C-alpha cells in the first residue's frame, strides 16, 4: 500500500541514516565558499571598467550580484552553526587567497575569462556538488538548501563562461595562451587543496607568481572597437526625451537610447563599491543588485535596437562619459552623492520615471512601455538603496548629500574636455531619427552640446 512519504520527502530513512559531514567540517567548507564568492565579486567589480567587451560587462554585472547574494546566504548559514562564528572578513587560507590573487592578475579578457570561468568557477561548482552529495540530507537540510540554490545559479554562470571562453579561443594562439593561464591558475588552486581545501596537495613547485606586485585597480571605463562613437560626448536623447512638443515616438526613441547608454552606471558603481571601506555585507548585496539593475537597463536598450535591426553599437555614440567623470574626478562618496541626486530626481512625476513610462505608452510601443515600467520599479528601489547606504555613509543630512551631488555633477562635467579630441563631437540625432523613424526630427538642432542636461536641470 502506498505510504505518505516520511521525513517531509527529503530522503529515505536509509539516506538519512548515512553519516555525512559534521558541523566543523561543514563550516570550514562554507567559510571557503564565502571567501571565494567575496573575492569573485570584488574581481568582477575591478574588471568591469577596463574590460572592453560589452557582453563581458553584462555578465560580470550579473555575476558580481549573484556572488554577493551567495556570500550572504552562506554567511547566514555559518552564523547558525554554533558560536562563536568564524570571521568572514579575513582569508581562511593564505594558499587559497594566493590563488585568487593570481586570478586577479590576469592581463586581458582572455586570461580573465580563462582563470575565473575556465578554472575557479567549474572547480567551485564541482565542490558544491560534492558537498551537497556528502551532506546528510536531513540533519543538514539548511546547508543543503543553500548549496542547491548556489549549484543552480553557478551552473548557469559556468555555462556562460564555457561559451565565452570558446568564443575567445578561436585561434591556436589564443588556445595556447588560455591553456597556459589555466594551467597556472590550476597549480595555485591545487596548492590550496582545491576549493574545499581537503584535496591532497601536489608535490610540484608553484610556477612564478604573477601577483607579486600589489594590485593596482583601473577604473577607467573602456569600450571595444565596435563602439565607433564612444568619444562623441554629444548625447541629444537626454534633452529630446524631456522637450515639450517632441512627438511621443521620437521621445521614446530617445528614452531607449538613454537606456542603452546606462552601462556607464555599473561602471561608476563598480568603483564606488570596490572602494567602499568595510561595509556590512548587506551593503554589497544591495549595491551589487543596483549595479546589476543598471546593466539590465542598458540591456533593455540593446534588446530594443536589436529588434529594430539597428546596429546600436555603431549608430548610437555610447560614450562612457558619466563613468569617466565619476571615476576619475570624484571620491567614491562624491560619486555616490551624484548617483543618489540623479535617482531621487527621477521620482518626480512631471519628468521622471513615471513620465518616461507614460511617454512610451503614448507612443503605443508595448516593448518600450514594458522596459520603462520595470526601469521605473528598479529606480524606486535604487532611491531606497541610495538613502540606506549613501546618505548613511556620508554622515550628513539627505539635503546636504543631494547638494553635494549637484555640485559634483556639474563640476565634473569639465573633465570630459580632456577626452573630447579623441573623437568628433557631432550631433548625430537628426540622421538617426531619419534613419530609424523615417522622418525628420522635431528637435531644434542648435540645442545639442556635450553638457548633460540630466545633471543640470530640474533637481
Ligand atoms: Fe537605471
Ligand atoms: Fe538606478
């Protein structure tokens, strides 16, 4: 006769009676996963600006957020497993940390992808699976639940990495270079006893370290050569989207260009987060979530133009000016103030996110409307995030923080003058409207300049 499943359906009586890992060895492994997740998050933040390939920036944005979330889940579980919990802000193992330092010392995109996605993440996934299988399914259900979620998401990450590495190694030379770096990183990981730390240590000596010099972060945002207009700082869509008398379809086109430009926000946030001093872990979760949202906003624009058959990397001058300004001319706190000042101004019904959503509706453009709908929801969340972590960290009032943001936004504009001769400063909007909408732009042409009205108007 069929029985109601016992043990809440987790496993059979036999499976629950198998001896799994004890509390101490479980905690020892979890602490290593949390450290790896933290260092992977930091690595993604350090790489987001100097890595030119757009698609890599997209993935680094997602993966930094997932790593922050995974570390939060592991930290919470560790805190449940008897007191006192081990420290999670110091490396659990110098050899493991040395491996992570080597990975960070990658010299270009090929090595970055090979080290993280060709070695560390597959090894992490294997260790998570092995741990999941070894843990007792009943007594350590809380850990297994966390591991299961991590495995699911890490599988997706590793799949992206495999495909990215295959794309980057399409020549024998690239394959040889990737292979050499993979062997280098593998040697350092093996010397740490693998991800779990319990694998037998090899006899062979380590290859010479690449990471002997102290790591110098590079927060200058880069675009690959497909972005032919990346040094043209004229970006009329900022103005077009808010100008009275412009028809809704032209305004909506401008809004979608503005979304596509938003990769400069993850770039600016990567530096704010990476340079933040000793914040509670929730800071990293919230801020990396916002970073990922901003990358998604840029991806919304890309999706919109792919659908229209517009070669958006070439036809829209997607300059990294905002990130250049914030990353090179302002302190992390000043940069956060600029970000918060802009985002709280987007809450105005008259010309903020609600207005943008309404415009896309007036244009009877369901895809743009959906994008603006979620963009609006995300930005409401970001205002809370900015208030929680920006204003609080500044130690000044919200009004003072906004005033600081306004001042820094305007003052940092002049920084772009240093880069303006790298490309032609031209108003591309009339030709773009003609090409995409098949009509003349209603925007007066004499309004185009390299100053950015978003940061000047209507605070
Ligand atoms: Fe955004
Ligand atoms: Fe935002």
